[in-house]
């Protein structure tokens, strides 16, 4: 850069990001083995196609939540944006799923 060319002056700008939580992904463990086949037959919101994927997909009808549930009781929940909603949905789901626990 020659002496005649001035370097651009950098101004400090105070930037404040707007943060909005839109989706939280949660993993959990029910500590029980689940009969996914019986669950899918007994609960219409549950899709289970073991030939395509080892987990059952539980879509709660009155929320945007989707729960991927595995036979060993581990699950992944997505589609919610508050801890309060997550706890409520997982408690409801656990109550339904508890009827399909293997001995």
C-alpha cells in the first residue's frame, strides 16, 4: 500500500445477537428393555420398521415432538424448545411405553 492510499478505518460496532431456541435434542435412558413391535401395534403414533431402522419413531399427536426409541430403552427426543415441554412429553411417553416393558 502506498503512502497515498489510506487504510480503511475500522469502527467498532456493538452487535447484539438475537437468540431464539427453536429445537432441543435430548437423549435419555428408560433403563428397561422395550417390546418395540408390541408398542407399534398398540400405539398408533408409533412407527416401527426394523428392516429399515432399529428404532421406533413415536410422534406425539398434540406436540411437535418426535421420539426415537430403541429396544434397550434409550431414546432421542427432538422438536421441542423448552425444558418444561421436554419433561412433560417424556413423562407422558414413559407412562405409555411402560406398558411394553419386557421382563
